[in-house]
C-alpha cells in the first residue's frame, strides 16, 4: 500500500493511493510444482487515467537435477478508474529455464503479452510485446 503525499502537473487531483493484493495456491508433487495465482493492483494518484488491473495465471515448474524449467499462462483485465472507459482484456505467457551450480545459476526466459488498447474513440487495437532475457545469478552464502 502506497500513499502519494502530493501530485503536481497533470496528476494533481488524482486519488492519493496505490495498493495491491496477491493470492496463490501451490501444490508440490515430487519435483513438479503446479499453481494458480491471482493479483489485483490499483494505481491511483500517479498519473491521470489511473488504472486497476486483475491477473489470473496457471503456473508449472519442474526440476531435473541441476535444471529447472517453468511456464505460466494467464489472463489480465485492465480498467481505467473514473474515466468511463471499458475494461480491456489481455493474455500473457512466459517460459523460464535455469541451470544451477553451487553458487551460480544460468537463466533464460521469454515473455509474451498481448493487451487490448483504445486507439481512437470507439476503436480498439492490440498491443503485443515479446521479451527475452538471459542472465547469470550469484547466490551469496555469507561468511561461515
């Protein structure tokens, strides 16, 4: 929960609060984890046309020795607060793969997101984004 102390410029007069709620159900079966997650975000007071977002996703993760992989698929709904605009639907999918060593892991992920957006009054378009990342992570174990 965040509270905006003051807004200037175009954001002045917007409600001064931003908050979020998340819930997840996870089931571990041997080296596999299945899940269902929900999140709700209200981003008010930051910019005009503040938004409310709900997301629901199915998740899967699997371990094979040093390897770990996972995927998620979900639906989102975004609505403007107090702007009189219709809510917009979206779809997202992601996949991750990692190889873990003692203190290091090599990671790769890909994400796809498609969201309806208002292009002109009375017209709706689709904004699509595909993102990929590759990284190396070091896990510090502290002094022994």
